[in-house]
């Protein structure tokens, strides 16, 4: 860096800082902007800036819940132009989500038109839809005109926008939130307002309450789409205590009796954030791939409500078994992650517990209460000042009228007039109304006749007109005159206000305001009074949005359920006989029933039978390829026998260069003999070769030109091998090792060629094969061919098949 600065050809100001530092600072700036102004919600009002600006812009447009609708394009345009300098499409999408009752527990926008649906369809264009605020949104904005929160300049400094909304209820937990920032994310489920308010009231009454105690009030998430939360209570308590966790959420279903033992499952509520159309597609795929063989059909009969019909393939299976399998293989059960990462005071991102989130809300509500109270106090002081001036005007009405009528500058005259000495005309009027007890004077005007006019003027009327409470110093006139505010109020007073009853109203209003002012002063001085006021406000919120509010009742059920157990295949499939047919070219099918194995079947041109055997629909089939891999098929998933079937390579990932060596029914506990063309092999347990995926399971390792050749059940005490040189070797089976995977050991030694076939048999029963005439021949005297494993063997007996294979 110093060398560059010393170079005379380089401007010293051009190299200001290292690239690493420059990129780091700029990326940090971007990260902070994303975290604070886009992705994470504020713990106080639970909103991100775009949502806050949408509600504030709708308030500025006077789109109240009882007023008219405005085009969404107008709203999103105002938000973009005035407060949120981003794309109008993003703003409209955010506003549309606030109007979706399946996405937001308590919608903040009342939409008119197509705002999307639970199927995942997008809202109509903003020029077609209209919107206004809901009553819940108005509760979020309550007190905005009363200096409840701070305001800041908008992006271009031409307007002012609120930093945070007053939020009469804990919206962060009520409606939830989700977002991905830089290096952090948030995902908060919605909850029930009534339960949240009860938890807040408990925290006000017991500030040091434990986290677990709040679970007595907040049972768990309350999703707008309903469903059933089946997470254990301990896990939910841990999640709320730490701010991280997950909830298992299932659909709500019931069975409908169709008569004659038939039934069907009807799903009426699906998990939160699951698109119904994609759920139906997934269920259809489950049927097509036969992952759940017992499921026969799925129908979407939904209208305004959700109604998904699931038809079982057999009436003999329990509905719980069907649903447990669908929970594993579809979105009828999802896992909703909880990550309460929020901005504390709008600045600091933190993963909070539920208690910390509610505490942040309550502290904010106390701040809002204090600010609104001080604002109200200022309004009261201003009004009391005006009232004191009006009262003075009524006591000296004739003089006020005279000043206004004849003075060149009545405002200045009113301000600097000495009102401590009443005008003679005013005193005469008061004496003439001896039967009227003025609420202003507070004394019988007739009593004034007992004293001189001067004494009455000095000690009577004005003295008694002073309110009983001590008036703030600001209300006193300037040297017995009136203030600018008072003079202006008198000049703006209408003539119809000069009637007698107006005096009573002014005094009553003054007394009421003085009483209210005393209450506010008591509230500002006593923290206990403040929390009592907050509790009263929360109770009013619960009354407004509680059980009588539309859709306020809890929608999501809280139940406990164990883990879904693996259901055996036999429990899901009707046990029916089939005949498995596989051709030489690898086309496989399942014929209904046990047909004659010698029956002539149809195949494609140039193709013919390879494997044919009886099985049942509950069987699993094992396929051994020449690449040494085992593949597993379910007999119930095989295509029907009406056509030519389907290529087996479409069902498993068998490479095109690999051939099918063997196809047979899986028998648990049995052992298999596997061998390659090189003459290597071993025994393997059949349970160890069952594959769980389409890609199969590698068992016999082969390389180069060597390929797997033999796969037969190991049922005897001896092994017989025959090579391409027609030499036969027989040796005891216990000389073969049992392995799970590998190349194996040498079975027979060859000078030229390799292995042709191998089998196992019982030596006492003899070795059998088919002679050229198709007759079975058994050789019991095998001493000539007996030897040790890996021997060369002797030439095959007379009559041994020319293809060098055993039966």
C-alpha cells in the first residue's frame, strides 16, 4: 500500500482503504439495512416497515373499516411514492397477504375482489381489487394522533412517518411473522388474541412469573387454517422458553360411513402454509407411485370450505393406519419451525422467549400510555386557558361587546384591559338578575346589594368566580388581562353562544377537565395506576376481539400424539394371489391369480419369457443385476397383466449395460449364494440385501469385464461349480464365508474361461441336472468330483447339459 502511495502516477486519494475493509463495511451496511428495515419484525407492533407503511398510508387515505374501498393500485402507489421506495409489486403482494384470512390470523386489510386463495392462486392485479382497513388494523393505529410514538422523515424528507405503531394488542404473536435476513431468520406462528391478553394480564399482576406459567394461558399456536398441533407439551414449553423449536401440525379429518362396511376419510382442515392444490398433487403422486398402496383415490370437493376425500383401497384397513402412512408421505403433517428472532426497541435483533416478547410489548404500551397522557394533559391545559378567558368574557360581557364594537384593535384591548374591575353595566345586569344564582359567581347575586358596588366589584364576583381547584399559572391573564389564546377565542366566539345556559356549560366543562387533569397527574406519578390502566385497555381489547368477534374462537386444536410408527406392508395391502411375469427384455407385469406357469403368454415381437412364478401382493421381490447390485420391488406395485407390462428399469435404477441375473420372492432369514464370472463368490443373508431406495444395494463387487452371474438360495451342505471348460467341482458349503459385501473367495480355479454355473445341494440327496432330453438326472456318487474349494475339478459326468448349467 505504501509503495502505491509513493507512485507519482497514482492519485493518493484514489487508494483510500484496503479492499477487504471496503467490502466488509459495505456488506455490513447492507446486512444491517436488511435486518432492521426489511426482514425482521419489531417486537413492539410486530410489523415490518412495509406493513407499517401500508397501514399508515391507508389511514392517511381515510380508509376506515366502516368507510368505502379504494383501488389497491392507489394504495400501493401512495405507499411507494410517499414512504416505501421499492417495487409496487412487492408492496401489493405484502398488502394482499394482510388481507388473506388463510395466511393471517387477524387480517389487517379488508379486501374486495380476488386476493388469492388457499390453492395457491395469485391475487388479481392491483387495478382490479379494492381494499380498506379492518377494525384490527384501526386498533393498531389507535393513538397515532396523540403523540403516542415518534415520527421520522420519509425517504426524501418531504413527509413524516411513524417509527412504530401504537399497537393495542401483541400483534407479533397474534399474527406471527416470517422473514430471512442476512445471517439470521425469523419464523413466528400466529396465536389467539384472547389467550395473549390473558397472559399479559397475568404478567402485569405477577411481573416475575415463570415462562412455563404462561403456557396455562397460551395453549399453543392458533393457525388461521386450523389443524391439530400434536407436539408434546414439554417440547412446546421448551420452544417458548428458548425462542427456538418446532411444532408438528396435522390436518383435521374424520371418517364418513358409506354403508355396507365402506368408508372414506374427509379432510376438513389442512396444515398452515400448505397449498391445497400442491397437496392434492402430492397425494395423487403417492397413489401413482403406490407409496401408500391402501390409498385408492383422492378427490377435491372443496367450495368455500376445505373438503378433501380420501378413498381407501380396502375397507378392512383401519383409518388410522391410512392416515399415519399419509402423514409420512405427504403434507397432511408438517413441521412448523419456531424462531422468535425479533428487533427489540426496533434496533437490536434477538432471539426472545415468549415472556420476553410480551414484556417488550407491555413496556411499549406503558410508554404509549405515558406519552398519550402527557399529550392529553397539554390539550386540557390549552382548553382550560380558553375556558378561563370565555368565563371572564361572560362576567364582563357588556365591556367585551363595547371593546369589540368600538375599539380599533379589539384583540390588543382585550389582552391589556384590566378585568379585575367590573364594568358598571355588568354589575347592573348582575343585580337585575337577583333571582338567578350564577354558576359562575357561586353566590347569590342579590347579596351583592348589601355592599357597595366597589366592594362587590373588588371582593364578590371575581373572587367567587375563581374555580375551587388551583388553576395553573399559565391561565392567569397578563397583569389582569387576557392571553393571546384567550383573546383569540373570545373574538371567534359566535353570538349564539352569548346565552345564559352557555355559562353553565363552560363551568361544567371546566370542572370536568380539572377533574380529568387531576386523574392524569395521578397516573403519571404512580406506576401502579399506569399498569391498572394498561390492564383495563387490554381487557377492552379482549372484549372487542374476543369470543364475540368474528373468527376469534380458537381454531387449532392442541393434542398429544406419539411418533408415527412404521406400518408393515401386509397391514396395508390385501393379500391376493398373482403371477409375476418378466420377459427376456426386462418387461415385468403381475397377472391376477395363480395361472398355469406353462400357459402361453403374449410378449412383444422378439421377446419371450424369462421369469414366471407365483406370488402374492404382500410379497417383496428381489432383483439381482449383473452389476452385483440387489434391487427391491413391491409385488403390489407391479403393473397389471392386461398389457405387456412396463420396463423393470423404470422402477429401479438398473443401468442399461447391466442384465437381470435373477428375480425371485424375498424370504426373510434365507441365505443366498452369489458368484461372478471370475469364479469368486460367497454366502450372504437375504435380509442384508434388501434395498430401501431405487438405486439398490451393492453386494457383489465386480470390476472390468467381470460380471455377476449366479444368485441362488443356499439350501444344501455342499456347493457344486461348473466352469466354461465343463469341469465340475464339489466342496463343502462351510468352506464359503458369509459376507455382507465384497468380491468373495475363489470357488473354482480355471486356466481358461470362467464360471458357468454354481448351486448348492445336500450331498446325501445327490446332484441333479436336466439331460439333453429334458429328463432330470441325479448323480449320487460324487467322490470323483469332491475336493477342496478353489480346485480345478474334473470333467462333467456323462449326460451333463451342453449349456453347463444345473437345474
